[in-house]
C-alpha cells in the first residue's frame, strides 16, 4: 500500500471509532427501495475496524489499516446495479474480483451509484483519487490505466461528508447496506 502522506495528520487510532448510528440521508429509491437492475457505475464504501493482511489473488498480499475505503466498479452484467451491489453486500465468499477478497474482513457501509450507459468507473476513480490519502496500487485496475480502483480515505471519524460529496459530484444516489440487502 502506497502512502503519500506520512505527516500523519490522521487521527490517532483511539480517536477513531465507528459509530453504528452514522447515517447518510438515503434517497428514496424508485419503487420500494429498488436499486436499478440496469447497468451503472458504483462506489462501494468499506470499513476496516482493525488491521488486516489480505492476499488479493494475483495482486499479492496487501496490508489494510483501519479506516474507510472506497471501491469503484461497473455493473454491466445481468441484474445490473442491483445484482452487483447485492452480491457485494451479502459476501458470497467466492473470489472473482479483487474486491471479493476484502469483503470477509471488512464491513460494507453502503454505496453511491448511478445508472450509466457507458463505463464511468475510471472517471469515478479519478474523482476518488482526489479525496483519498492513498490507493491500493493496481487493485481493481487490471484492465485499465488507472493507478487503482480502491482508495483509502483515512481514519476519518465522520464519513458522511465524503459520501454527500460523492453524491453531489457524481450525480449519484446513496444506499446503505440495509438497502443493498433489500434489493
Ligand atoms: Zn480505471
């Protein structure tokens, strides 16, 4: 894991506690909380509550420090965004994509997503890069020229502003883990 900012203005571990009550205003998603079954782009938010050393397939082993992460992906297959996001949320256990290796050891906070006809994941990765402390080099970016599609946003005590910024800048909706599971 590459770390660009070693000046450590990150809050010390003790000051970072995940607040299970933290919530982002959820958008009423179409009919009865339905996530679109159409193709789209998404930014999945993960939390690591402790250190984790994870072998990520061919990418090798990476160390994950506690904090808040974002993974950018495209849903192009059957069932579109609904199927893909639900697959992440339920943690199927199979390891098809890099992200699958992380899911057993992290907690999904939710996702922002947008119905997009074209693949915008690399554009969204560019957005995330601007807000990230560092990226996990190569992660999720095997077939593009991005440095990564997984970003570490830091040990921020309040992730809500970041999610709200993502919604605004990416013209996206937000769904909590509960909504992802309900779709
Ligand atoms: Zn890319």
